[in-house]
C-alpha cells in the first residue's frame, strides 16, 4: 500500500467542488476530516492532531479558502504552513560552551540510535567546526555497548574514554571530563545507556550525570518510526532533564515521521538533526518544510506550491488562467513563468510528484533541465516585445537574428516555437472544458 | 462459553466443574506428594506468575488506556459520530493499525445500528470482543513455535535497534532451560560491536556462537552455522541478522540470500522466521511486516519493549491483514524478560478493568 498522502486524499473532494464553483463550510469540514486522517496515519499523536485541526479549521474558514479558485491547494498550503510553523525554524547549531570543553549528552530509549548519532556528531563537529571531539562510553548496561562505541571511535579516529562496565556512570563521566580537559579535547560527547522514560532509577542516573557534566547540549535521540508513544517519551525526558535538542533517526526508511510533530509540540525544543543512514556521515540538518511534506505524504510538492506562490499572487494566477482561456498567452508570459519554474528544481522530477500528474497522458515525457530553460529564456530574450506577442510573424531572417543574438542554433529557435504552439494547444484543452480534465496545476503558476 | 467468560475465568481463578473432575484423575500425583508444593500447584503458580508479569508489564499502558476508555464513556454517553471518532482516537493511541481501526469502528457502527444500541456503555463489552475477534480471524499460521525433533533453525529479522539480538539471547535461554542444546549464528557482521554483543548473550545462556570477523559475508556465517549445527546434533540454531530498513532493496536481497543459503543445507529450514518489532513503533510496523514477509515469509513476531508505555497495537493490524501471529513478547532487558504471547492476555491487559467492571454488573 503506497501512502495516499494528503494530495490524493483531497483530490476526490476537489473534483466534487470543482463543478460547484463555491466552497461551503461543509466542504472545508470534509477536507479537515481528510487532513485529520492523513496526520493520524502518519503517526502524529492524536491530541496534537486534534489541536492542529482546530487551528487550521479556523484559518480555513476565513475568507481565503472560500473565495479561492483552487480551494484544495489553498487548504494544502494552510496545512503546510501551520505544520511548518509548529515544527519551528531551522536550527541545527550545537550549543557551544564559552570555555572548552563543550559537553553534549545523548539520551533516549533503547535502540533509538544514540551511540551511532554520538559518532556522527563527533565526525560532523570535527569536519565542519574544526573541533577536537572525544566520546565517553557511559553505557555500562547493554552487552558490548562499550565495544560498539570503541569500534566507532577507531573507525573515525576519535578518542573514546571508557572505564569498562564495572564503574558507576557518574564516575566515568567525571573522569572522562577531567581527561578531556587535560588533553585539550574541546568537545565531549557522552553516550548513555538507553532507558525507558518510566524507569525511575535509570532516569535519576541521567539527572546525576547532568549535574556532574553540566552539558551545553542534551540531545534526545528518537527513532522516527515511533508511534503515538512519542509524546510520553519526549515529555518525560524533557521534564526531567530539560533537553536542548532532538535528533530524529532512521529517516532513510519509509516512515512518514509524524513523531516529529508530536515531539516538537510537547517539548517545544528544536529538532536539530536527522539521521539518514547507518554510516557515520549520515547526519543532516533538520528542515521543517521538508518534514511537513513528508508527514503529509506529499513528496516535495508542498515546497513547490509554496515556492510558486511566493512569486505569484492570486491575482496573477487569475490573470494567467484568463490568458490561457482566451488563448492570449504569449512568449513573454512564458518567459516570466519560466523564471518561477527555474527556482523549483528539475522539472521532470517535479511533475512526477504532483497529485494527479499520472492521469495526464504524455506528461511523463516532458523533460526540461535547468540548462534547457536557460537556453529557451535566452532565445525569448533576444526577441522584441512584438515578436514575443505574435511569434507567428517570425520569418527566417528574424529567426536567424534571434539565434545569433541568443547564441543558440536556428534549429533550437524553431523547436521552441513549435513546442510553444503545442503547449498552447494543450492548455486550451485543459481550460475550456469540453469533457477534458481541468488542468490540475492551474493556479500554481506553472506553464503547462 | 463465550470468549468473554473465558477471559474472566482466566483471571478470576475460578475453575469449571469439568476441570475439577480432571483434577481428581491426577490423584496419583498427590500420593507421591512429599508435603512440599505439588507439581501441579507449582505449575499453576508459575502460570500465575507469568500472567502476573505480563499484566504488570502492561500495567502502565493499561492504566492510561483505561483512563481514556472511561473518560470516553463518561463524555460520550450516547452512541453517535462523535463517540466513534473519539473511539478511533483511543484505538489509534494504542497504535492499532490505521485501517484496522477504521474497520473496527465501522463494524461497531453496524453492530450498534443492528442492535439498536444507543448507550455507549452497552458497547463496552463488544469493543473488546471485536478486538480479539480481529486478532483471531486470520489464523493460517500456527501460534506455536514449529519445533523439530532434530535441528530447528530460527531466523531472526527486523529493522535497526528493535531488539533482535536481545530477543535471541532470551529465546535461547528459554530453550536451554528446557534442556535443549542451542547454537547462535552471528549474522550481523555490519553493526559495530554486534558480534561481541551476541557472544556475551551466548556466554550468558550457555550457547555456542558461530562467528566470523566484522564485515564478512553474513550468508557465509549462517551457512557455516547450519552445517556446524547439523554436524554437532544441535537442537536449536538461532540466526541473528543485521538490522535493515525494509525499503533498502540491496539489504533485503542480502536477507533473501541468507534464507536461500539455509535452504541449501536443509530445504525445510528455516522452520521459523521471526520478525522483531519494537512496541513503540507506529504505523510503519505494518510496512515492515509486509516487506519482510515478502522476502522471507515471516512465521511469527516478537514484540519487544512492552515494559514501556507503548502498547504495540499495530500487531492487531498485522495479524488482521497478514495473518502473522505474535509468538513472544519482550518485557525488559534481562534474560528472563520474555513471555509467550497470548492474545487474550494481551487484549485483556489493555482492557482489563473494563471487563471486570462489566462482568460485576452482569453478576448482580
Ligand atoms: N538506517 C539507519 N539506521 C540507524 C540510524 N541511526 C542508528 N541506526 C541503527 O540503529 C541501531 C541502533 O543504534 P544504536 O546507536 O546502537 O542505538 P542506541 O541503543 O540508542 O545507542 C543500529 O543498528 C544503528 O546502526 C539511521 O539514521 N539510519
Ligand atoms: N526495555 C526493553 N529494552 C529492550 C527489550 N529488548 C531489547 N531491548 C533493548 O533495546 C536495545 C536494542 O536491542 P538489540 O537486541 O541490540 O537490537 P537489534 O539491533 O535489533 O539487535 C538494547 O539496548 C536492548 O537492551 C525489551 O523487551 N525491553
Ligand atoms: Mg547505545
Ligand atoms: Mg543486533
């Protein structure tokens, strides 16, 4: 079962609304039900979902959606925005100490990825911050946990401080920090044993370690596949330790990762990093909008819409639709559209991710790289305004002039003109009904 | 006897007449009694301990779950859409699979309509019964471990960090206690320290560990192990594997290769392929079960970390959709923290107070 994602879920409702021309409160309620299901399916905690739906409904019931030409996309946009807001800004800075060493403490449940992430962080800090990191082997419980950390240390050529598994963790940490100071190692990462948030003894042990180590960063490591329980875990660790950041691991899997939202909303602490591989270079900064898209099961479509709408306001879109309808869309409009498109990434990739794209014949054959767009734009820019309005007037000598001016071949100029004509024909099919599907991208400012 | 009464009996300790009759035929054992606790009593006690432990493990989860159900009934006295939506949330909060929840609430909607039920209290009992029914519906794989008279090969698979190696240690201990000879194969040659971790468990439980160096071919390790187990006349061979996310094609291929290598030595093996699932995992566990099942034909699930507050409700969906039963549950990090799964205990654990309350009402 492929995840439907919010786009797919809303498509049906959007199809229904299209005929009516007006969005009612009931329509929005139905859309909100789909949003709710999409979030629950993505493992967002149900209480978080409830609050979220309440907030978003209020916004959606405001004028913007009701009046919109494209209510479905408008709802997606609002959901995306709220979701991104909830997840906070980008913040993948490690809190550094004024006076070395900077101390980072890894905490979390069993098997979350603490030890692996400790290694990854050490590598990252050495590589991009020029730090001299050291790891402390503070997991004295799990069989061969020390061995695991030492192997990682050897791999990365990063020192690991360990005293075996017979000493108390507090002692190991105290001595480890002393060792780091003496040896001018400016960054210390403490690996700790996994523990259940309800295990009072072991949670108290963490509290003791915190008091001894006075860490600048307490990093809660959470498995991104975690379900509804994520709120309990995050809340308990945060209440006791006042964590400073979160790393979500195993995002190289196919989980939707709703835990991100749950954790964020109960702790209000930044999610700083994501783990995307078992290997030591598999640590990346956290991007809220990407995560929002992922939770909604929409690939990167939401960032596309957002980017497109950053440049095109609703009026422009209406104007564009009008032009397409009346078939007065010119090469100059095309040029402007392409400027927006260029900010969006590889086109053929984008198209595949759009909801409903699979329904349009021939669209899979569209191929356009950033370079090709540059070439096309160069050609159009070499035309006069008049030529851009009425390309059919271009004779061979004008075409030669344009080719020379843009540094492209005559063939390329001809190909562009031919493609533009075909595109206009295609647009006409989409916009004037006649039993054909309406262009699902309309309003997105894309010239298809 | 309805399932509901069976459940009640199970936990109230009352026996049926039938059972008392059976007991009398055991008089011979009583004659041999030396005044210490009888074998039967011991077994019963042991049984209770297991049930107790299982319940304790779920106690924390149950408390929260229970509070929610009670609150649900208190805030929604009449059966309406709001009630079903709230019930959906309660089930989702236990990580019961999304589609299964929808299926369950739809069935309850129909049931309520059919029986003209308007008060939510009257649905309490049916909710539990439906849940157990959903678990028991799709029964094509045995819930028992498929043990052989000669060598039994068990392959253990799953994503990263779920508790494969730990569960192997615990399962090995279980069979060693039964007097079987057990061998372990260190098939995780990838993760740092994984081989040593298994070795520590092998030493703890008294099982030989067949291993090669880190980075070597896991299929080769497993092949060696099956041959060695055959040669030595070992009873149970348990093969550890590296954690792998189910969407990684190459790693899933590797797993297929491991399975084929086992088949090369013994075409009936592996006799059990156990998928280890972390109870804290949400909806993704279903995707894990599907993907691993495609590659290795899973015969059972080990549900770990039930000693936390997560409920692992996704196993209901897995059973419902794929027919794969849970065989063991993990309730901690120690050698004894493993129990045989019982659907009734499990669901009972989630709903215990609810059943007790309603049955008291019925008794009156
Ligand atoms: N695929 C993947 N595996 C990871 C990631 N982070 C950790 N792991 C794996 O998850 C398992 C548990 O990690 P470990 O660091 O031992 O967890 P700990 O018990 O919290 O210290 C190991 O198999 C790791 O290789 C990640 O971002 N992606
Ligand atoms: N609380 C608890 N922890 C467990 C349980 N099973 C395994 N663990 C812990 O989970 C972590 C990962 O276990 P491990 O066996 O190494 O996982 P593997 O990567 O799948 O082999 C270790 O810290 C184990 O001690 C369980 O049932 N309860
Ligand atoms: Mg660790
Ligand atoms: Mg392992």
